C-alpha cells in the first residue's frame, strides 16, 4: 500500500467538515459552522437535519449503534450503546434517529460521581450533543461527543466546564482585541496539543501480577540491576512488535480523524509517547480521550497491555501528559507568537502578561488540575516537574519584559545559526531560547507547555483552569485598555502599565533555572510560591475564596460545582488508596509471605541436615537468618497496614478520610513495600511468585 493511500483514509470515519458540506443543505451547514467557528448560539433547527444526515452516513459505514460519548468527573470515557432500532412494524425493525435523540440522552446520573450534587433519588442527568466536536464511527458504533449535566444544568463532566471556559476566554479576548483596534477577529479559541506518555508491557506477565491487573501499576518490585541510567531507550530504535502496534494505532486514529503525529521511545525502558497535532481545546480533549481508549484496545491485539498510570514502576520515570496551550484567532493568528518585533507587538505583550498573572494568581488551581493519586508518586521524582508551579519564559523574553517594565529600551538579539560543525547538514536557525525541560509551565516560542498533567488524566480540567484564569486576567486588562481605545498614545500607555504592573506583581512566578535542583525548593519557599505535594492538599484550592469567586465571575463553575468537584476528587483519592492497600495486603499475605516461608523452611531443613552431617555452611546459616528477619519485618508491616485500613473504615468525614488515606495508609504502604522488596532480593528468581522489574521492563 502506498503512503498516500494511508493518508487517503484520513478522517473517512469522521463526520467532519468535508462530510457535512457534502451532505447537509447549505444553510444548515452554515449554521453549524458558525456555532463552531464563530461562537454563535445553538440553533435547534439544525438538529433534525443533522441527525438524519449523520444516521445515513453512519449506516452506510455499517453502524448498528450510537453512543452519547462523555467524560464524567472520573476522567474516563463513558456512554451507553443504543441501537438505531426505534420500533418493530410487523416484525421488521424501523430505524430512526431524530434531532431529539441526537441532542439529548438521559443516562442515569446517580451511577457517576457527582460529589453530592445529585442524590440517587434525583438521578436525572442529561447528555447533550456538542456540535463543536465532530462525531465519528468506531467499529459499528457512531460516537457522538456530548456534555453531561444534571437536571438543573450542573456540570457532571469534563467537557461542560471546558466549553464554558472557552466561552469566557473568547469574550474577554475579544474585548482586548477590539480595544487594541482589531475589528475583524470573530472568535478566539484556546488550542491544545497533548503529548501522551505510556508504557507497554507483556500481557502474559501482567496476568501474573494482581497489582498491575487491579491498580494498573506495581505496588512492589525490587530495583533491577539496570534501570534507565544509560539513557539508551530515549529516541532509540523501536522494536518491530512495538512499531506494528504504533502503526495500527495510527491507522485507527487517522481513520476517525485524530491527527496522530509524533511517536517515539521515551526515557524509561518500555515507555513511549504519542503526540496528536493540536486542535481547539475541546476537540483536543476528545482526541486525547479516544487516543487513550484506542491505545488500550490496540495494545491487547499485540499481546501488550498499555499502562497509562503515572507511576507504574518506582524508581523509573513516570508518565505525564504535556499539555501545549495557546490562543488562536478565527483568522488563524496565534496570540502568543511574538512576531519579528515583540516589543511593538501589543497583542502579544498583553496576552503574555495575562498568562503570567493567571498562573501566579491561580497557581494552586493549576496544581490541582494535575492532581490525582497516581500523579502524587510522579511529581517531583525522576525527571518530572516538581509540585511547585512556576513559569519558564527563557532569558531573552524575561529580559525584554523587565526592560519594558522598567522603562528601558530593549532589542531582541538577532537569531544565531546552529552550527553542527558538519558541512553537509543544513544550517538551522536557533530558537530564541534553549528549551527548559524541567519547568512545569514553559513558554516554547508560540505556546505554553504545561507539563504537570498525569498520563491517565483527562486534559479537560487543566485547560478549563488555564482558560478561566487567563480570561479573568484579560477582563482586568480590558478594563484598562477600553477607555484608551482609539488613541495610539493612550493605548501605548495602557499597555505599558499592564506590562509594568504584571512584572512587579508577578515576577515571582518566573523561573528560568533548573526546577529539579534542591535549591529551587528553598528559593520557591522564599518567594512564597505554593508547594503542594499531594492530591488531598491540592483539593483545598477549590475552597479558596479567590478561586471560587473567579470561577463564579467567569461562569465556569458555580460555588456548589466547586465543592462537588472537590468531593469527587477526594473520594476518588480515598477509593484508589483503599484498593491499592487491599491489593498490596493480599499480595503480601497470600503470595509473598507464603513463598518466602516455603523457601525458608527448605533452607532451614537443608541446614539441619548439613549440620547433622557436620557440614554446615556459614553462608546458608547467614542467609537463613536474613530471610527469617525479613519475613518477620514483612509480616509486621502487613499487620500495620491492615490496622491503618481498619482505622480508615471507622471514618465518615471526607476530609478525615482523605487525610488518613494520605498520611497513614500511604505511609504504611510505603513501609510494607520496602519490606516486600527486600524479601524479593532474598529469594531465587523462580521462587518469587510474580515477575520482577527486569522481566516487566525489558521483555518488550
Ligand atoms: P516536544 O518537543 O515538547 O516533544 P512535540 O512536537 O512532540 O513537542 O509536541 C508539541 C505539541 O504541541 C504537539 O501536540 C503540537 O501539535 C502542539 N502545538 C503546536 N502548536 C500549538 C499551538 N499553537 N497550540 C497548542 N498546541 C500546539
Ligand atoms: Mg513536550
């Protein structure tokens, strides 16, 4: 098959712009396009026509079912498959799909986490079609992206607040642009591009480990003799089997219109990455959700399991999801691109300042948007950004802002050329700044890269928080710019004021150094930047008055939605911890300890026999002693974990539950893990009941 025919199939199973233009009457298409591209209001007239066209298109592609596809607050995709059969007439199925069925579904809201927003007896919830994200055919099912809300419109999902935040951002961005003299831009969109990291491991090995099967990560595992220290995996050649997996994944993604672009080996053995080309934040979020779903499915076909957990292996790099974020006008202008003369680029300066102010003012919310139990193990360890939010701008841009703020002239130096020293290689123009891989929020030339998000998380909430916070700062800037509109001099002064004030107030959030260095912790403390190490602490951000008010002002989340989200996050954390603790206890008591005891008795009886023959070995004697001590320590640590779990069961208050899960249970788990890992090193490999790290990481 030629390369072209691969690309020819791109989007064939996506109800995209091409299909809509072809199959919808002109005025209906225009209505839909305006809703999507120009922020026009929803027009109920389009639903019936679109539903009909969508159904015909889907049936031609072999559809039997449709699904109102949504992402509840758990972050994992959901939906129920409904067939297109409406009723039977004389035994014959009648196929029907109306505008109403397209626009509205009624899943049982009580089966999803609502954080107290809905009780089981008020279970009604609705899914509503999101016409800004294209439907697609996956297998024999038509996937319709939807938002999921309660009876009174309370958001119960990732999409609704994201769409609201995009609306808020559009509104305030347009105010700023108009005040700066732009009359043509119709809409400003936030764009996102997610780089998804993941591990592939052998399914047959996974099946032998309860922790991987149930929790998606290893709860024990002694360090292998070779970790990632040689850094020989990063960008290294991909094995034939993994390559086949990637190829099949690409083809499936391309078919449904997801632009999978870059794939490579990541730093850790067994770790890989896939980046989709960026899209409007809402679509990018859907793209990422379906990418995760497909990764899991396709991996199984190749005998692998795809692990999306943030920290599958202790001591080895975890998996994150870099969320690249920018602002794009309806005429395709990137508002965070500096252009040739950033000093005179007022738009750029104002939008850049809004991001800096937003990240500083709402650092705790940004941190929260990347909080989940799995990510607690990742942040601040092995090549992951620390839990302290800061921005990397690079020296040239930082200097430029400083000079502008202090009223000095500044010229960006001309770009140098990258000299590789090899004459046959093309000369590359150097980027304005070297890349800083350690920063949690890094400017990369025309966008920001938020690197804290965990690999298993939806990017929905991260983008919601960034959009809402930036929108709210833009509101303040628009208030300053609007009275000056029309006068070049006054506008210049207003922009100068914005740059000056932002620099003075928010320069503390800027840090261009090494975020992994211990000195940064001390420095961040001096600057009073929040250092929020775990999910339980992070959820407090949803109680801070300034944050709740910001969400209310931007109409992204009501106060009750804030507290419900906090509850869902805490509940999720407690449940995840409880399951992990129970799994670890089960593995220890029913598998590790019995195996260790069996080996001990073998060694001991060998010793007794040898002693009787007067041929005792001091080595065997010593090892028997070690093992016996290690077994005792492990048994004791298991009892302590069991006790901690019992204590958890006595609690009802959610805050207490969270706190106890975090401090007590997680600590006991860490202690028990150490004991198990010691035991593992004392047993012969074939006596240890589960596959170890070397097999898991190197057998792919
Ligand atoms: P990295 O060097 O960080 O590994 P990649 O090239 O793998 O970068 O990924 C960069 C990501 O940023 C891609 O998903 C890309 O589509 C996305 N991106 C590029 N431009 C924008 C933009 N304007 N807005 C949002 N995302 C963008
Ligand atoms: Mg990146």
